[in-house]
């Protein structure tokens, strides 16, 4: 299958919904579960939907690349990339790149992508049924 740009309204609308949810979590949730883990769980789903909004790339391939990207961002936190780049005073850079590494975040990203893979497989199965 050749991968090309293609707009998919469903994925785009879902990405917008997830983005709004992330903003609400970031702004109003100050608990010990939803903010730290729910946001990380949803962010990989958001990124997946964003990529699928503009691409016809296979679902599994997209999911793997999104997960690898999330891992790379998390690992960059271990090496304090924000400081290395001289962006430690940029609130935007600290929000986007993060500042503290956590193995739990890697697990949370993995669970988010596993949910994506399951949902996409179920969707395809129902479509072919």
C-alpha cells in the first residue's frame, strides 16, 4: 500500500475532542491519577488520530510510530533535553517536551496505543462482518 496524504474527518474530529479533553485535564485536574496518567494515556491516542487525520498509513504502522515518538520524547526528558536546548525558561517547551522522566509514563503510552490497536482491529472486523 502506498502511503499518501488523505483527510479523514472522523479522526480529525476525534483528535479535536481529545485535544479539548487534554486542555481541560491540564487546566482543571489537580489529582494524583487523571492528570498524570490519564493525560499521558490520551496523548498518544490524540497523536495517533492526528496522524490518521491526514494520512492513509496502515493503523498498526501508525500506532507503532506514534508509540516510538512518545518514547523518544519521554527518553529526552531523562537527558533533560529542554535544558540542553536552552529552553528551560520556555513554558511552552516544558509543556511540549516535558521535564521529568518516568518509566510509568512509558507504560501509560503503551497502554494507550494498545487500546488504539484493539479498537482499530475491532472496527475493521465489524466493517468486514
